[in-house]
C-alpha cells in the first residue's frame, strides 16, 4: 500500500513539475521554441495607399499583378524584402522581355480564408484592373466564416479596406478539446508536439483540423468546398471577361514536402475542379524537391515558406507569367 502511494505521489509530482515548466516556457520561452510572430494586417505600400485613396490611374504602359493569399505568401517569418511579391517584382523588372512598368499589388493578409481573398479581389479588381491575378491557395482556406458573394458591397463610399470575416471554430469537438487544453498546458504541449512529429512521418490522428481538412473537407458535398468552388468560378468569370490571367497556385506545407500523400485528396479535388472550370492551376508541391534537409521550410514544425522558397516561387511565377502574357499578345 505504502509503495503504491509513493508511486502515485511521484507521478503527481512529475505532472505538477511538468505543468509548471510548460507554463513557464509559454510565458518566457525557456525552450526557445516559440513560433514566429506574424502580423495579421496587409502590408502598406505606396501603390496600395494610392488605390485606397482613389488616386491611382491605370495606363497601357503598366503590367499590373494582383497577389492574393494568407501569411504563407504574405511573407510571415521572413524579411519583407525577401517575400514573394517583392522578389517577383524585382525579377520582372530585370527581364528584357518586359517593356512596361511593373506594378505588383500584394494584398495578401495573414489568416485570410477563401472568402476573405475573394472579398479582397472584389475590392481591388475595379480599382487596379490587373492583367494577372495570382491567388496563393492554402489547403486550410476552407476554414472560417463564409458569406454569400452577393452580400459584398465593393464600392461603398469611404470604404478603405476589404472587410475580414470573423474566424470560427470548425465544430464543437474542437471547442471541447480547447477547453481541455485550457486546463493543462502540459497536456496541450504533449498532444500538439506528438501530432506534429507524427505528421512529419506521414501519420495523422483521426481528429482535429488537419485530419478534417485532408480527409473530410474536400468531399464533393462539403459545404465550404462547394462555396469555395462558387467563389473561384466567379473570379475566373470576371478575369475572363477582362482578359485577365488568373493563376490559382496551391501553396505547399513546406515542412511536409516529403509527405505529399497526406494532401492527395486536396490536390485531386483542386486539380479536377480547375480543369473542369478552365482555371490555370499550379500545384506548388511539384515545384519543390529535396525535402529531407528542410531547405524550404521556416522551421521543423512550421509550414510557412522561408526566403529561399519565396524566391523559388517568384522565379517560377515570373517565367510562367511571361509565358502566359506572350500567349495572349
């Protein structure tokens, strides 16, 4: 009996010390494992400010490119000068085949979902009149709040920014899990890091958002996936009417480049949808190789692209954009 009490006491002490250490680490980052702090706002620029103030004039000597997406393309965790849109603009400006003023309007915004990006497109499309729309699509863009596209008021007087939708939990199970996590930082730490390690090996536990996104969200009758298709079709229709090149680029999870099978359903559904809708689709997973040494990821557990990945995407898109523009000339 006394031996059992001693064992139980030892376990309780271990759990209490572990809980204390994890809570201290959360506050002071003792283990130096805190994630990058990523802004949730659009980056300001002279071009964006001119558009927001209705002080921008379109002319035929411009090559106008609109960039949409979330923090993955916005440049979370990298030096702003190394982000996709800046590098793309730089490489287009040094191309001998471009004789126009290069204007890259980056209105990507961290945490955007499909509806946020759609609303941003509607907000800037008439003002900027892009010849190219580059939409960096993240597999988790079906999460969050969606509204009817008919409810958007893009021309309201005095409106300075496209609105952001309120984020929502996917279902009550996630709220339940978060409630448990709120009681124990140790449990959260063990669970989250165990799942991260398993994903790196290609194993996904049958619960949580990642499992939902890769196994359930993109089924044919998935409500958010159906809404996503409607929104993308509307963008494609608008771009076709304006003779605008619309590129939908599925951006990879850069810490999971070696586990492409995890995204087989997502990639298949996106590819078949775009093919049937005449949308130019590029699967970014195919643009990156040599994943084992982590060349392109921000960190082991962070799927954001690092500066090298931003450069590789920008160079690829520079060539692709020039190729598409030559076809339409």
